[in-house]
C-alpha cells in the first residue's frame, strides 16, 4: 500500500513539474510580448513602419496660408477682402449656364466623360 501511495505521489509530482514547465514557457512568452509592446509604446514610429504606415509631417498652423485670415493689418497680407467678391450672383449663374450649354450633347461619344 505504501508503494501505491509512493507511485501516486510520484505521478502527481511529475504532472506538477510538467505544469510548472508549461507555465514558465507561457510566462516567458508573455514577458517577451510585453517587452515588445513596451518598446512600441516608447517608439510608435517603428511599430507603424513595421506595419506599412508612412510618416507624414503637417506644417504648423502659422506656416499655412489661410484665405480667411482677418487678423492681418498689413495690406500685403492675403486676408479676407471684399475685392475678391466682384461678381454678382447673376453673373455667376450666367457663366454656369454658358458652360453647361458648351458641354457636348448626350448623343455625342465625348458626352460620356462629362455626364
């Protein structure tokens, strides 16, 4: 009977050792993944490059041209001017009608590119 108890404890110990080994492997794998993620958080640019993203730099707001910039007091500043709006609404509609009339008829072969 003591031999049966000894064999049972030996089998139990073997199973526990195998379980501990698999847990250690899983922990090692998780730790390696954790270090990769920590590096990605520290430097997201390399992670994005690895996945095919490209880096794009946008200009600062002061460097861009804003046509509705009304803060400039200088006459050379490209700000909002009333001189820009010189055509009346009727003139614009008339130009649009002329452009529509100049378009080819729907029966012509070039009409497929326009309509």
